[in-house]
C-alpha cells in the first residue's frame, strides 16, 4: 500500500510517499515555512511523488495530520486530503499530531509510556498519554498549565513536545521538544489506521472563541 | 475554446457551503446540472452574524460530501468534468482556504484545470446563465458582505462604479435586527416587522444622497437607528415595526438616488450602442420586496430591464462559480496554477481604489 502523507498542522509543510509493505518512506519534501501552506503544499506533494517515482494514481491512501495545531493549517491539510480522496477514490485517514509526536519519542525510548505535551499558548497545553506500544492511555485534551503540572508531577514515562519544559526539569536526551511531526511517522500511523473510523476531521481541542451577542439588543417593553 | 463544457464549482467564501455542476453549450447557453447548498444559518444565528471560525469549521466537514452529491445529481463523474472552479476570494479566509484546497487537490488528482474564481464575478455573470444577457450591463450586488454597483463589460472586464465605504447593506439589516432583538438573518426579520410599521415615524439619514460619486454608506444609518431605539426604550412591538419601516424607507430612498444616478450614467456612456439596457440585482438583500419595488420603479422610469435571477442564484451558490469558470474557459482565459493563494480582499475591478478606512491593504472588494 502506497500512502501519501500530508502535514500542514504546524509551521511545517510536508508531504511524504510511503510504502507500507516495505515500511519505508520512499521520499518526502517540504520545509518549515511558517506560513503559506495553501500556496506551497501542492508543489511539495509533486516533488515527493517525483522523487519516489510514483504517480498519484499509485496512491492507495491519504494520511493527514488533524492537529492539534494551527486551525487554519489543519484545515489546509484536511481539505486537501479529502479532495484527493474524493478524486482518487481512495480513503483518507487522520493522524493526531500528539500521536505522531509520541511515536517519534517511542523510537528513542521504546519501553516507556509517553506524555505528548504541546504548548497551546494562553497558559494551556494540549496533551495525551500513550502506552509504550502507542495505545492511548488518555484522550487528547487541553489542560491549564498549572493543572497539568500537578496532574503529571509523578509521570512515570518520557515527555515530548513543546510543553516539555513546563512539566519536567530534565528532558530525556534525544527526545524532541518541538511540535514538528516526522512525515514518515505520520505515513506509518496513517497506514495502520482504520479508514472505517471515518474521514479525517480536525482535532482542534479548543472552541471557536466567540461570545454570544445577547445583551446587545435594546430593552423591550 | 468553445466546446461544450461541464464545470464543477465550489463556493465556501462565507456561510454557505456549496457545490454545483454547470453545463455551458457551445452557443453560450447554460444549464445547471446539479446544485447543492448547505446553509450554516443555524450555527451562526445565536451570534447575530457570521462567525468566521465557526464557518470555516463547518465548511471543512461538509464540502467533500456536497461535491459528491452535486456530481451525483448532475449524473456525471469527475472524469467527465472539463474543469474545476473554486471561489478564491473575496471572503472569509478560513472558508476560502477549504474550498480552494479541495479544488486544488481534485484538480491535481483528476488532471483537470483549476479556475480560481472571484466570488463577485460569479454574481456578475449569473444573469448570463439565467437570462443569456449580453454585455454590457449594470449589476447591483447587495448582500451581507457587499454593496456594489458594477459595470459588467465583458468576461473579466468590470468597472466598479460604486461600493460601500463602511457597512454592507445586508450587514445594516443584520445589525438593525440584532439591536431590536429580531432573529438572524436580519433581512427577512426586518422586512416582516416593517409590514405593520409607520415608515414616516422616524426620519433616518440617507447618506451620500445627492453626491455625484456612486458609493454607499450605511454605518451612519445604523447609528441613527440605535439612537432612535435607545431614546424610546423599552421598545414595544409597534416601535420595532415603525423603526424597521422607517429604516427600509431610508434605504429605499438612498438606493433610488444612488442607483438612479448609475442608470443615467450608463445611458450616457452607452447612448446609441446599447439598445436594451439592463440592471441585474444579486445578493441576499435582493429578496427584499421594498428594494425590488424601488429598483423596478427606477428601471421602468429609465427604460431599463430589471433582471432578478431566482433567489437561490442571488444568494451565495456554487452554480455561479462553475458558470464563471465556464465563461472564462470558453473565452480562452488561462486556468490558474496550483500555487494560487486565496484572497480575502480581491476587488473585481483591478483599478478599484481603496476607499477611506480600508488602508494600505487596498480595496476590500
């Protein structure tokens, strides 16, 4: 099975072509671009396909990161993935950024549970705990920093992601404290996912931040 | 290129998620083969207006299913489509991104050209789909996001004669409704309330009336409505009805002046060359009966045909986007590259100047 993996959930914009049978990332393309994902994604996909000597017609599945991360970035990737899936007649699956970060950390310390913790700004963080085999121990959630510090004070595993520094004094050597996904991991998790779980859908973990306008109206008799 | 064209259209610039397949015959006639619109009215109603983040979230969940449905209803497969047209501006950037990225991916996967369509061009060309209208003609776009008088000269050739310098007309209706505790969207609610109201009870301002330039302004009217309402609060049902009726009257008189001048200008500019001048109305506010009566009367007086496409083609839809793509393709205009960026601001008229308040980023639309 050939998987086309897409990640636009953070500042990076990446595409990868992965052969699930060989468990090998054939090629990837992309960069940490900060912004402009909508403009550059197609070119990175073209490059990854060309470098892997594959065509879109060879792709059996689309895997895309669904967040948490930039709301806009997530939607760029998810919309593209669902468009590809519809036009190619192949399934698209979503991969959580927290799961991808945890899977990367597991490669460094395979025997330990992982807490993936991303800085969500506003004194909050996105976090999720995974067993050593990648099975989620908790749901992905958004937690206030102070609460997280209490909750995870005695955590028995390794911590990864940009919020690591808020939770532990000494990060595990070799474990990433960035929120950038490894596109090969995204592809592998996508290959292992079950398409029957539905189309990729953004994992925002945070509401749209709007206030009700009640109280705007003049008083009625 | 003037073959028979089938175009898939995608529209996500505001609070309607829409997909459509439109056929353009070689002779220029058009037919809507499949058309699906999912309104997000419910999601936004408690906020009294469109919330961009809520809109973007809804678009990404619904769009691919709607495209599938539009193709199904049209009885065509993606491979039988000649091009994909997606709205790429102006509008809410979160929604535009969803539609444009879906369009790009589908274009790349199917090998079809992508047309990144200006939403306003969709409205501008609709009358050619519905009525086969010949160029040139005048178009009045009155919606929640836009209030523009546009001279439609040819495909891709437009002159913005007037635009709002502050609020859009539909926005003025929405804000009036919100102030008076009427439901969203405000247009139908205000119109309903106005039916039993006295249009002469309040004398609201008619901004820019008498000015030679053809622009619009509605924020002063909004303020006057608020002050009037607050001065008599708590308001009774009759007060609300009277405010709504007076508000509509002020708008009607403003438009009579503004559009009247536009019609005269059109006649002067095309004296002798256009036998049957026409005014086309588009946008959700086109549903307002008082506005329609005003425009009809103006057109009758000035010898214009008044063309109001069916309401579902006046409000946001994807058939107009597909049609604009078809017209562009048939005219031999180039398709867009897949690095095309969505543009929250994108005036139809490249020469349109930014009006006061729109700053360095240029004209909004």
